[in-house]
C-alpha cells in the first residue's frame, strides 16, 4: 500500500480501494477548484476546503494543504495569465503589498474569532462587493480607468479575509478591482498573480503556528489543479469582459449569501453544480462535437468500471457489501446500467460534425 | 434512423438513472430507511460514498440530456 498518498489505517482490500478513491477525488477537487479560480479569479479555497472536509479530512490538514497548493497553482496560473496579457504591473504590485499586510494582521485573529461570526462577516463583505460589482456593470463604468486607492483598499480587505478564513481573497480582490474600474481580464489575471505572494505569506504564518503539513492531501490537489490551470486561463481570455464582470458579481453574491446563511452541505452541492456548469460551458465553446466525444469517452470509462464491479461482485472480491436479498437485483441492475453507458460511449465517440 | 432511436432511448435511460442516483444520494447521506447499515457502510465513509454517487448521477443526467438534445435537433 506504499504507493497511496492517503493512509486510512485500514489494512484491507476495502481500505486500499477507499484510499485510492479518496486520492482520485482529491485530484478532481483540485481540478474543479482551480478551473473555477483560473477562469473567474476566485473560488479555489471556497470550493476545496468544504469538499475536503466532506471527504473526512480534518481542518488542521485541509486548510494548510489548500493554502500551500494555492500558492504553487497561483504561481503557474499567474504565469499563464501574464503570458496571455491578463496582468498589469501597476495593478498587481499595490495588491501584493496591501494583501500581505492584511494577511499578516488577519492570521493571528483566527485563533480568537468564533467560526460562526467569521463566516457571517465574510458573507456580508462578499454580498456587498458582489452588489457593487453588478452596479458598476449596470451603470456601464468605463473599464481601463483605474482608481489606485480603491485597488489598495481591495488588496487589504482581500488579504485580511484570506488570513482569517483561508479563502475569499480572489472574490474580494477581483470584485474590488472591477469596482475600481479595472478591466475584467486584467482584474482576474492580476488577482491570481498577487495571490501567489499573499497565500505564501499565509502559509508561512500558519506553518509557524501549527508546524504540520499533509502531503497526502497537497499533492493530489496540486496534480488536479495543474491540469485545470491552462484550460481555465484560456476560458478567461475568450469571454467578453462585460459578461465576465456580471458573472463574477452574481457568483460572489451567491457565495456571500451561502456563507452567511446556508448550511455547508447546500453550499457544497451548489458549488459542485456551478463548477460543473462552468466546465460544460467551456467545452461548449470548444465545440459541440468535441464535447460529445469527450463525454462519450467518459461514458465508456464508466461502463467499463461498472462491468469491473459486476465481475468483482460475482467473484466475491468486491470492496462493498450487497445484502443477499438484493444480490440478483443488484447484478442485473448493474449489467443494464453498464450496457447503457457503453452504448452511450459508442454513440458519443462516433458523433458526426 | 437507428442512431436517432438509440440516442433517445439511451438519453432517456441516462436521465432516469441520473435522477434516481441524485435521489439516492440524499437517502444515503441522511441514512433514510437505514440504508447505511443495510449496505454495511461505516458512518465515516458515508459522505465519500454519497459524493461518488452524486458525481456519477450528475454526469449521467448531463450526458442523457445531451442525447435528448441531439435527438431533438434531428426533428
């Protein structure tokens, strides 16, 4: 079992498979969070932390792992945005300076503030700036004329919130920059690049205070995120600025409302759905036939996996338990579902232009 | 014609499977009808199983809807 990054302590076949599934899910979570972050400049911490907690990873492992992976991913993502022309030095530099200051002031407060009040505080900030961002789009503010003071204030509040909760930097900084009149592409690119330094300052402070880091969570997050980075950055480049600004405003207001009032399960379900829609939207832009071929491939993969499950079940080597009274139903049910997915896969990969 | 028939049949089946799986996610997560003990799922692993079923269900739903969309475009 040495190759596994997770160690459940369960030295059984079932434990091995569950650890492997958790590692793969961590990669998927990293992919989803980073796709969101690289395309609209926010959401990595907000998506990954609750999903990792749902997988049963304790917060003391999840938060530092997310911050460290965020530092590395933002560096790569920021470089891709820089190459794509989405970064401006006069926007990124003040963000970094005031963001680091905010983080240094925010991290020590984590140990004094209760979680409930912190979430309500972040939720209200997000709702306010989401509303301001939408107002700017509605009023038709001329993008490209910056207000330096607004950029500094955005950086400080973003860094402060990031220091307190481990998330929220992207949402506050991106929408703050939009309110300051920065073009949506530049706002996303500069936020991501500045987040590298701001997250690093948070990681250093947390690692000094906690002295612990779990590579078993960090590495799969990094692998999944690395795959999503170029796809997300290209999505930003190909979206119209005004539409992107409005989308960011709506997403931030929803995140704020969820953070302040809604239970965490609902928040996770909502974020998974929004991320799925965004990914599908991206592939729709790539072209419908290609989307169908990709989905056909996934369908074939799922079909093969289901047939493997049937085989494991028949040979008595399955990692799950099926009650004897449901065995026949389960067998024929899985055979039918597997056949449907294999047929869907063949139809998908044979689609014509 | 054969492809059109297959597309609508497979699409409808996938939509039904997806909807049932999303429903089952809630049954599993909130342990309705004692399903966790029926399938001998440890309480600490229940959210993991629920997440897997949810992802599978959402994908099935999206894939099924795209097949139905393909069938409608033939009409």
